[in-house]
C-alpha cells in the first residue's frame, strides 16, 4: 500500500514508491521504540532508520522540505503514538523522552540530507 502524503501547495494526496514505504515502515517502528524506551540501542536504530529514509528520499529527488513533511507524516502515522511529539515542548523541558527522540530525528534528518552519512554527527559549518 503506498504512503500518501498531502502536497501543501495543491492540497492533493501524493503516493510514494514502495521503497519509500518500506523505509517509512522501518522509521515508524524505530521511532515508536525510541519513544517508548530511549536507550543507546533505540537511538542508534532510530538514527539508522532516519538516515536510510533520507538517503532514499533524496536519491528520489525529494526536496529537503518534502523530506521533512514525509518524515513528520511517517512519525505521526507509523509510530501509533499516544500524542504527537513536540519540538517546542522538548526545548522548554516540558516534553517527554519521546519529544527528545523527535528532536534527534529531525537533527539527523537535516544532517543526512545536507551533510550526508559520511559526515558523522557534526553540523554544517556554512
């Protein structure tokens, strides 16, 4: 079953290819595991899933904005969370460990898109 993502400009649902769906499923499961119990292992699994998802999405020509939209959709739909995570709550120290996992997932998403997987965990200098 294809993953449907709403295009913000046209408000039309767009289907994603099967390999995106497969990576999205792995990402959803990894995020759910990190949300429930954040450990070094669940963080490593989440990072690997985010990087794989971003690499494949970028290779398919998705813009960084589109990758973020799809990432948010995957997390919201694929992780079956009791509530949506919040970057703002995490920054204010009001969020849960799950919110912290959400922040990490977005940092790794941007890092993988712009720096590539070989750059490690440091941020872009420019």
